[in-house]
C-alpha cells in the first residue's frame, strides 16, 4: 500500500546479528518490511528465517543462550532497547506458529486470553464481541459458533490453526508473524489459510516464513531469501521469482538446491 | 548349569554345521542353542523339585514302618522320627535306645541311597532329554517358537507370583477382619469414639471371652480422625511448598540452578523415615513446645503439629519432583503461544501451564496424601500413642498405622480381638489408600480426555 506514492515502512532492521551461545545464526541482516503487505521469508532449513522472525517480537528472549544485536525499529522505536516493554510489543506484534498450539481451554477462552491479559474488554458483552469478530476475521465463526465452550483442542488441525490466528488477531496487532503456518496442514486447510492471509493484510502487516515456494509466490508481495544466516536478496515477489539478481536465489527458486 | 551351557554350545554348533551345508535354517543358530539348553534344564529341574518334595515323607514312612505295630500315637511317632534325624546328625543329647540307633543307621542308609539314585536319575534324564532335543534339531524343525513360548511362560509366572501374593495378603486381611468383627460389632468399630486396646490385653487369658467387656474399647473414630488430621497438616505443608518449588524448578530456575537444586530436593526423599521420626520427636516437638510456652500456650511435646509438619517436609520432594516433571512436559508450543500473546511468565503459568499440567499435579498430590496416610514411623515417634479425639494441632493424637504398631509390638496371641484389631485397621487403611488411588486415576483420566 502506498501513501503519497511512498512505500510505508513498518519494520526497519539494521545490522541484526543473532547468536546461539557461541554460534552465530544471523549475520548483519538489513531488511525493511512494508506496511499492510505480505512479506515472505524463504530459504533452506536452518538458514535463520525463523530466528529473524522471532527477533521481531523478541521471542528469542525465551531462549537462555540466545543474544540479539543490532536495531529493529518498529514505529520509530527500537524494540531491542532496554526501555521497550515486551508485553506491549507482543500485543502489537502477534505470532502464529508452525504447529497449531491452542491452549487447553475452550474455544472462547482461547480467544479471550489475549484481550483479558491486556485488559481490553470492560464487560462480558465487549468480550463476546471481540471473540466473535476475531473468529469471523479468521473465517472460523460459522464452524464453531455453536460450540464456543468446547475445548479448542477438539478442533481439526486446520481449524486449530485458524483458531490460533483468531487468537493472534484478537488483540488487534499491527503486525502478524507467521512461522510456517501451513506446514502441518492439508492442501484444503492451507488454501483456506492463504485466503485468510490475503484478507488480513488489509488491517495487518504480515510476515510469513514458508518452505513452499508456491505459497510465497501466491500470498506475498515482497520476498526475502535467506541462506546460511544471511539475507541474500530481497525485493518484490515478482522480481525475486522472475528475475533474481543473485545466482543462489535463482538456484533455490528453481529447485537446484535446498 | 554347566550342562546347560554346554548344551547351548552344542545346539548352536549343530545348527552352524547344518547351515554350513547350505541348508536354510528356520531360526538363528542361537535359538537352537537355547532350545537345547531348555530341553536340558527343564525336565531335570521338574524331576528334581518333585524329588525334593516327596523324598522326606517317603523316608519318614519307611523309618516309621518299623514302629507301626507298637501302638504309638501320631505325635509320639513324629517325636521318634525327629530323634532319629538328630541322632543321625550326631546332635542328639537324650537317651539313646538300640531301637533309635538302628533307625538312625537305616535313615542314613536311606538318605545315601536316595542321594545316589537322585544324581543318577537326574543325569539320566538330562542326557536323555539332550539327546532327544539334539535329534530334533534339524533344518526343518522350528525352534524359535518353543523358545519364545518358554520365555513367555517364565515372564507370565513372574507376574502371576506378584498378583497371587497381593491376593493372598488381601485375603488374610479379610479373614482376620471378619473374625474381629465377629467379636466387635462393625458399628462400634466405625462409630465408637473410645480407643483403648490395652484394656483387652489385661484380661485373664484363662477366662472365656466376654464380648461385652470390649464394648467401649475398639471405637476407631479417634484414630481415623487422628490419621486424617495429621495427613491434613502434612498436606498443608507439602502442597504449597512442593508445588511452588516444582514450578520454580520447571519454569524459573536456570539450567545450572536446576542441575543442583533438583538432586538436593530429591535427597529429602532418600532420608529414611526413622530419621524424620526422631527429628520430629527430638527437635521439632520440643522446639514447638518451647515456642508455645513462650506464647502462653499449652503445647504437648508430642504434638500432631510436629508429626504432621515433619511428614509434610517428607512429602515435599514427591510433590515437587512429580509436578516439576509434569510441568516440564507441557509442550513448549503452549508457552510460546502464551508469551507471543504478550503474557508474562506468571500469567502463562497460571492460565496456560497450570491447567495443562493439572491432571499430573492432582495425581502427585493424591500420591502424597496416600503416603501421608500410610506413614508410620514419624507418627509413632513424634505424635504419641494415645488415641485422643481432638482437632487441636497442639495436642497429641494417634493414627491407624501407629496403633497397628502399638498393638503388634511385643507378645500377642493370635485369635485375640486385640491382635485382630490390627488386621481390621490394616484393612481400613488398605481400603482408604486403594480408593484414593482409584480416585486419583479417575481424576487424571478425566482431565486428560478434556485436554488432549
């Protein structure tokens, strides 16, 4: 989406290095993420794309031995700065994981979890509304509206993943990070989620890590190619797929390695 | 043994030699070895056991047949036989009659005949069965199935032994308990509020049993109450501390702290309960008494509080270690999901991890309760033996287990209501722990269905 003909940059990362213990996982990543676009991160396994994704909401904090250097600027604010409030940050930046991970609670409680801990609803009615809109946005409402108080773990894999997406959007994040959200799903569920991603980009900036080249081509506007911890090339998806500058990108996309 | 190994070796060798002639065997050569070893050992073992069972009675019959026409009573015959045996071992110190002497000689003779013929017979059987088994080893004979079946049977016997023992214990409990309730009405036992078994002990054994004198002796309410009261105190100590340390270990502690703290806590579980017992009786009890006196309270040196508190400390490692394991096994995905929603660590633990781990935690708590109810040593040493009906934690009270100890220490007569009272108490304890365990399993199952 362009405003006054200028691309709006949502996330701006400068010289990001990540270490696991002594091992360096990411080398000097400089990447701009455009607002209200879908950015796909592709690359062979272990190339650091998930690590980069987890930098963006500081999920790497959870791992003891992980250190992150460099600047990641979101809304003119460096999230690696000491003054950054991780709770607020993660409210703004939601995440959907590779394996659907609904909480062992009811469908309703799964969605109301985020709004509750961030104090977003003042009344039961308000909460009902948040749950309903989130489920509708995640295209799950019709399937579960009669069983909101059954366990979320009883849903099918695809439904669980959409429940997780609904959970992520319940706190109205500006950015949604998706770490291979379709890798555990069948083609039909994958198609539903891809459709959903396209829908969600109206309101959210989306970054998706994927192993499927076809998926990257289908859903994203921009693509970044990672290899061995480095960002080899990034740009519009069209350009990366049709006319890559780097030979390694071309080799990977045409399936010659990886 | 030796023969078993050699036959294994021969069996395998023959199998190899068959293999060498390019015939395909139906099983690995080892199986042929095992097959032959089993053939060698089992028939011989069965015969040997039968022999060992029947030999003494047969020898006895032969010896005593000399005395059969002299009108001895059975008891006297037994005595003669015992005398003969000890004389033959050279340990007899009584008057030696010529009769006895001949019997002893005869006995020794018989024994040596039996010994020799046993060895010959067993060897013969071993050789015969080895030859039989050896002949059966040919390329088209299956050996894998019999060997596997044999192993199956051995393992089955082992598990059967465990189950039969349990059943045996339960039945002995049941019969003694029934005997007890023939004398003491069930109603008095369950609802009576006065427990004083010593009263039954002081009765003159020569007098016939008079049930009426027990009417106010075996009321188990005070000791049931004491048991649950002390268990309650123990759980009040163990649940919060155990659970919190479990959560700390699983969620907050760094790898290094965990590495040292966990074994340290588990050391608590390795301390013998006797040690806890005298710790409670000699350190905690007097300490509480001093504090109580300083505060102007009447505290018994053997208080329920001391016993229950120390028992709680004993149970901490069970609860903390089990709940630590359960919490650690909650999938990382759930934690990540919660953190990614912006939840803090404590929110995540309270709202996501704890509910997910609840079945395991409930299980560990019920296991702890079960331990507390069954714990003996600490109560015996620290909580006094008088069965007071009280709910004041500062007074002394007694538990089921402690009363069983009191009853069964020293001389007892079987068939006496006092002794049988121990069985009745044991039965009650068994039923309580059994139902606790069943309940725990059901809770765990119910939550598991809900959350998985």
